[in-house]
């Protein structure tokens, strides 16, 4: 079994690490950092970093300028299309107005054509009725004339005999 430890026991002190017996750990770290910084400066790393950053800044500026130019172009296109859309709306409104005017013209023409057709048909009907009336009157006259001729023939035949006929012929010749 292991004996329980108490908190009253103080651990043993360790010796701090050192280099060459007199340089302690923080000084070694500071010295290493100083060497690294000197090597970086000697190899011109800050200048290379600066050049890289400058190149990156130039690239970003170029991209920003290109984006600005693209935005201006897009705004110009947007304005152009808005103008075209307004013109198209105006053209559409004009087309609708023209279509309404043409429709009204067609309706008016159809009305006058219908009235003319009705008038022509009425005139034709009246002419047909008049022709039928004339035909009926002509037939009635012909029938009347036949009846009158037949009646006259019968009356003449009944009233006139051969001697009476000769007198009438003599009178007609003398009248001429």
C-alpha cells in the first residue's frame, strides 16, 4: 500500500536550465530571436514581404478599378434598358390605342355596311314587291281584257246579226 501524501510536504527545488553555465532560458530565447531577426534582415525578407504586399495591393486596386468600371457599365446598361423598357411601354400603349382606333373604325364600317346591306335588301324587297304587284296587275288586266273580250264577243254576237253587221261596216268605212 502507498502512504497518503500530505500537503504539508514541499517539493524539492529544481535547478533552472542554463547554457554555458551563465545564460538562463529566457536569455537563450531572446538570443535565438535576435539571430532569427538578423538573418531575416540580412536575407531581405522584410523587403520581399513588402514587395509581395505591394503586389497584392496593386492586384486588389486593379480588381477594385475593374469592379468599378463593371459597375459603371452595368449602371449604364441598366439605364439603357430602363429607357428601352419605357420606350417599349410607350410603343405598347400606342399599339393598344391604334388597335382601339382600328377596332372602332371596323365597328363603324361594319355598322354602315350593315345599314347599307339592310337598305339594299329593303330596296330589293320593295322592288320585288313592286314587280309582283305589277305582275299581278298585268295578270289582272289580261284576265279582265279576256273576260271583257269574251263578254263583248258574246254581246256583239247576241245583238248583231248579219244585216246589222253590214250597216256597221258601211258606217265605219264612211267615217274614214
